[in-house]
């Protein structure tokens, strides 16, 4: 097989880097609440037993039976998500409030003039944060349709479209898993989704993290379908559609670009050079064409002017600079620093200079300690930071808030369950990576792990927060499912023989 050494080397590097962060997560859980760490390991064993049980009841071709069970459970899950969305609904705060109010104003007036009238403190927001043009146009279009049809824009309509986005993502986790694993594996992947609490708690938070999620898993499904089909026209049709959806996701959340990079790299690993080049150029051309169309649409709409952009726009280096501060999350002082640095060119020069200064201050050992702390903070939070958002003026205060809000009497239950589940996913990811070191095989699970690696590296460099990982959780769940299948293939006799060899060696 081509690239055997390359694959093995990649997975060794990945396991060393990611494994170090997972070790920090495990140790921090052990320090704060050792039962959380123990239950994380226990859950790995439990889900593997569940998979073994399912595999005895579904043969490798029994997808129809698995599909029937999936659709029943998916229906139940979607109802629970809608209920969670309604009962956890709250008045949007922070960036979501700005986007929501600006979009509502534009939709109701049918114009992009005076869009900041309800949020005067956020004047210039869209010029400052050009990364939010995508969600602004999406919500404005959706709100405009609602306003023309019903004469109002109810908040639950936003919650509904967000719940739909999460539900569609779960659907395509199952469909993608069905292409990668036997029926029992596909059902196990869905089970991981069904039990994943953020897929319920995120329903009222209709921001880029969840709205971009279908544009991660859907293109992945299409891409895998493209590489599996033998029909040339069908292959390119799937790739074109995948690239289009990747761009939509990228317009909503910049980190989705990782999917395009991963897809291109995998093509050159798995296909002859000419075919890989043709497929890559097709995807890149569609992506660039979408970028030109989107840029033209923004310029034509005129909700930001060139003068505003020159005055207000933050350069990309701003988010790298923030990523070097403390735990790497949003820092208001850094935002004020960039905002007060002058025009766009001056902002860029100031942030680049500050990046150099911070790197010099850290030194090699300090930077390693910073990245370790940053990685631990990003990947250890199984709540994905949602409690901080839904706590902002809940509309229907009820018993759920006792579990999901930090000041709730039962919040420790939610925190414990979420962090335990997160640790389980991380350990399963490590198992999947380790498998490819021992037996490097170029299958689609390599693509999944390549995407996880891309996300891991991206948020070591960029401004970070556990919430920013949320749109890639379908990929994490698919890779974790591969970890379950890996563990299920381990035989007790093999482990016993390995243990006996170690005993004899040291005797």
C-alpha cells in the first residue's frame, strides 16, 4: 500500500500531540472529581459492550432493519430536541443578540439602512466582524420570509431552524456511518448522538456553531459517496455539491475550511495523481466561484462600505493574537486593543507586533505550557460552554434550568455527565488513532482523523473555546465509533498472551 510509512508517522505524531492533551483532560478530571475520570473509562467499555450486543443482532447486510429502528428513535430524539429548544429558550445575548437584532431590523424594513437602530452599541459590527456576514444574510433572508408570511418574527422560529440543523446533522451522522461501518456500527454512532447532551442544550442557541454543522457532515457524506461510486458523472456531481456546501459552511463558520483541506489531501493519498488533481481542481474551482459570488452579493447589498471596512475591520491576525493570551479564549482587552489601533492596516501591524511580543515572552517552554493549558481548556469541557449562553434571561424558567444553568441546584449532574461523556469520546478517538499506528490502512477513517487533527491544530493557533468545536462533533462521533469497533475486535486471549509475555520478560 502507498504511503504506509507516511500514515504511520502521521498517526504517531497525532497520538503524541492529541494524547498529551487527552492525558491533561483525564488528569484534570481526576484531580477535580476522580469519579468523572473513572466513569469516562467505564463508558468506553460500556459502549463497546453495547456495540458487541448490537452486532450479534444485526448481520453485516441488515441495514433495512437498522434503518427502521433509527427512524423511530430519530423521531423521538427530534421531539425531545424541540421540547428542549422551547423550554430552554432565552433572550439572545452577546454576539447572537447583535446578529439577531440587526437581521430582524433588516428583514422587517426590507432595507439595509439603519440596521443598528435596536443595538446602537454594536454600530459597525458587520464591518468589524466580516466573518458574520454569512449568518447575517441567512437569518435576514429567513426572517424576511417569516415577516412577509406572518407579519412577525417569533423567537421560536429561530430555535426551530437551529433544531432542524442539529437534527439533519444527526441524520447524516447515521447515513455516513452506514457507508463506513456495518449496521451495528451505524446504530452505535446514532446512539452516541442520541445520548450527547449538547445536541439538546444547543437547540435554543441559533448561532454559527450549530447552524454550520450540517455543512460539515453533509459535504463529508457527499464526498465519501463520490469516492465510493464508479460512475464518473455521479462522482463529479457529488464533489461539486460537496464543495458548494463547504463554502456555505465556511461563510457561516471559518473553521469549516478544514474540511476542504482534508478532502484535497485525502484525494492525493487515495487516488492516482491525475484523478486527484481533477477532483481537487473541481472542488477548489466551485469553492472559489462561490467566494466570488458571495463577495459580489455582499458588495451589492451595501450593508458595509469600503470606508467602514477600512476603519472597523479586524484582521485575521487579531484572532491569532487572542489565541496567545491566557487560555486562548476571547479577551475583551484584546478586542479593545485591536479596535483602538487605527485603520485596518494599522490594526494588522499592531496585532502582528503583539503576536511577536507574546511569542518572545513565552519562549519555547512557556509556549508549550500555554498550548497545553489552551488544549486542555478547549477539549475538556463537555458542556461546550452552552450554560453561559442559555443563562441570559430564560423565557420559560423551569426545572431544566436547575440542571443546565451554573447556578442551578443540580448543575453538577449536567457537568459530571457532560465531562464524563467528553472524556469517553476523547479516549475512543485515541483508540482509533492507535489502531492506525499498528495497522496503517488508507480507509475513510483516516479522513475522519485527519479532520480531527486539522481542528486540533487550528484551535491551538486560533482564538479558542469549547463551543467552537461543536460544529465538528459529528466527525468526532464517527471517529469515536471507529474506536469502539477497534476495541471490540480486541480479544481477551490476546490481552492475556500480551500480559504473560511481559511477565516472562521481566521475570
